[in-house]
């Protein structure tokens, strides 16, 4: 810390209790100066030789036949006046970053200028400020902190502005040219860790991180911090990512962790102003600067403290630009009255919709094209696939909420295009969890929510779980069993990526829904079996391949529970029959595939091939 000593005489000031200060001298004191609650017993001559204001006050007191001078509004209080009085006596005074502003304001108040005496206190303090304080990084910050208690004097003397300019200029210096000390206690990055390790072996550290300055300015109050950051940004030499890190560090420093502390009467107004200030200081380029996780946490606090609509809207827009970087935990924003759900589902739904609109406008994404099978186009957009996983994970979390309506669940599920879900395992888990937590769903509601997923996009593990799931409608279990059998028989181990529109099924009546499902199953079966014709011709030439394929088919059936095997028996009859009516399809008179398993031989594999030809 920089300091300056003034005067050479020993300190002769003495105290008598807390409220009396006097100078030990052979001469009796002849004037009393009241500064606040403290009385100073002093001599007129040394004071009047340096202070123009004291000359006027002493003259006025003499006219009133009084030896006391009152200065109630003295800037800096008794301590600042004592510094000025000691300077008048020529006693040793030490100025530093903590008392220099108070001394400067007090000297200005007493009019201790060059007009009264050459080399007066105002001149000496200005030299100290310009030559030492404003050239020091940490001293400038300390001085700026002390100016708050000395307003408006510190503002009128332009000490605040000069401190801010000094600090802002230093933040813009090339890190390689920084030679002063700074605080940096945050978690080291990989690069910084390497540098730290080198130091252990005696190598010199010449690397300074770009955000070296953000922790030191965190001690500033929010009003001064705002002015400083505006100045830093106005210089245009600071990366948006560094600005974002500075704001994040400040928020962590000052925003309390607990909800009770955030909304307490004593701090709610301050926290509200703090959040609104941080939002207005966010980098102008909304796509960079702050992480989506930080923005979502800031949004949570903003909702709790009740920030204005413009700040909240700005946050939502910024989050929607980086929504693919979020995590499910970040999205768990508590709902506020009059909402009855645990979490603010409407807010997340709004963010997802904004993300999709921006994605379509910036990337030319056409949802209808994706539904027609342009998967290569979609796979090039990791952000869209990331949002698909994020939404499914969020659906899984909110599915536990008994107050979550079915319409809200469905709307959020449909807010992303089908192409964002190449795999439906996450959606299936969310649907299953919702049905488990809402046992009162009607049959129509279960069909409606299950219509969101496409069983052809389930992995084998999810399909096996679904085949044993008693909560699923019978039609869904039938579809799962059918497609798993076709996949096993055809040797396909990946989900089909050309699904029909799942939402279409929710618009039909129950009867039409069942017919559509059966017809779709039959068409898919015919398509798969037509592919198998080509394979059968090859299999007939190689009996080993035919036998292997037969074993794959049996293994899937044998893994199914008894209920699912019975359904599978009926399904096989539906795919097998020609011209049979609905009653014969569901009569269950066909032989169970599992009952044939013990007697399977190479000849049975051959008969299996003949059966496949008859189906097609």
C-alpha cells in the first residue's frame, strides 16, 4: 500500500476521554472547535495560517464574543479534522488509501488551498493521489470504496470518477504487462493448473489470466460496481466471456444461498436491485458471455425477489439462445402463486418454444422436412438433439408432481420436433413415471399420453421393459411385441428412424385409433417380410444362417412374460391370416411360439421359411 508522510514535528495531540482532544503546549489554547461530538482545544495562529474557512469562522465567533466554532457537517468527521489540524501544526501525518479521501474532502471544506499558503494540504494530497494512489491497482479500489461515505464531496471533487477511470484502464491492460499483485482464488483452469505445477519446479510464471481482476472489484458496493463495469464495457476492449465471469463472481459473492435470506424484508430490495443491475450489465452479445447455468440461476433469483418484467424477459431471451447447454437441475425453477405445480413448467415451455423459433430462423430448420426423414440434416445440429434429451429429462422430473396436468405434460413433450428424439427411451421413462404417479388416468388418457412415443424408436432394453409394463395400454404392448419380433427376425438391432406422427393418434376416436394401429402394424409387417424374402433366398443356400435366425426369433419370445407371450400369440395370428375376421385373429387358437421351441430342428427352420413366404 502506498503512503505519504507530511510534517516533521512529533504528535502532541492528547485525548481526555472520548469527546475531548487537545494539544500539549506551553501556550494556552485560545479556540475550541466542535466537530460532531468531539471538542478540539487548539491555537488560532497555526490554524488560521493554513485555512481560509477557519479565518472566517474565528472572525465571526469573535464578533459574537465566543471562542467556540461549530462544524456539524464536517466531511470525514473528527478523524479527518484531526489530520488537517496536525498538518497546520506541522506534526507528522501519514496519508494512505484509507484516509486520503477523507483528508482531501476535509481540506477542501477548510479551504486549505494555495491561495492561503504555498504547498498547502489540498495541493499535497492531489500530488499523492495522482502520483501514487491512482497508479496502484488495489489502492485505487480501496479509495473508491471509501468515497461512498463522503458523498457528495468525493463526487464533486471528481475522486470517484478518477478512481473508476484508473481501475477500468488497468483491467484493459494486456495481461502480459501486468506487474502488480491481484487476488485470484477461483478454481484453476487446466492451463492455470499446468502453470502452477511448473512453479513447483522453479519455473517462472509469466501467464496472467484474462479475468485476473474480477475478484478484487467484487468488494465494491453495487452502485459503484455498476459504474465501474459500464466504464469497462464502454472501452470496448474486454471480451464478453470475461464480463460474464466478472458478473458471475459478483453474484456469487453477494447473493445469499438460502431462499429465506433472498426474500427477507431486510435484504429483498437490495437483492432485487442487485439482480436487475447484473442483468443490465450482461454482455450485449446475447450468445456469449455467461453460461446458461448461471443465467438460469439468476432467473430463479429474479423470480423470487420480484424483478421487473423487462429484466426477466431479457433473461428468458438469453437463456433460450443457449438452452441446449442447460441441465435438468438448472430447469427446476420453483413455481410461484397462483401456479399449483412444484416447478414453473410454463416458463420452461416458453423457453423451449423460443429456442425452437430461434433455431428455425438461424439455421433454417424445417420441422416438416425432418418428419419426412432428413435425419442427416438434423444430426448435424447437436444443439437440437441436446434439447431433446434435456426436455425428456425434465419431463421425467416433473412427472412426479401430482398437480401436473396431462395437457401440460403433452404440450411440453410436443414442443420439440420428432427429429430431436432419435431414441424414445427417455420419453418412455417419463410417460411411465407420469402414469405411475397419476393412477387415476382414464383409458383414453393413457392412450393419449402413450401416443406421444413411437415404439419403433425404443431400444431393446426399453422394449423389454415396456413389454412387461402393466400400466401401458394393451395396444402399445402389442406394438412393442410386434416390432421386437420383426427386429429380431430381420436381424435389425437399431430403431427405425422413419416413424409416423405420434400426435396424429391423439385426434382420432378410440375405435379409429385401434384400427389405425392395426393397419399400420400390418403394413409394417408386410414391409419387413418383403425384405425378408430376399434374405430367405440366401438362407435357403446356407442352412446355418436360417437356423441362427430362427434361434434369434425364439430368444426374444422366450424372454417375454406370460401375459406378453399370450399377446404375441394373437399378434402372430394377425400378421399370418389371409381374409380372417377380427374374432379369429384374437381367438388365441394359434399355437404359442414358445411351445414350439423344444422341438425346433433344421426342418422346423425350413417350415418357418415356408410360413414367411405364405405371409407375404
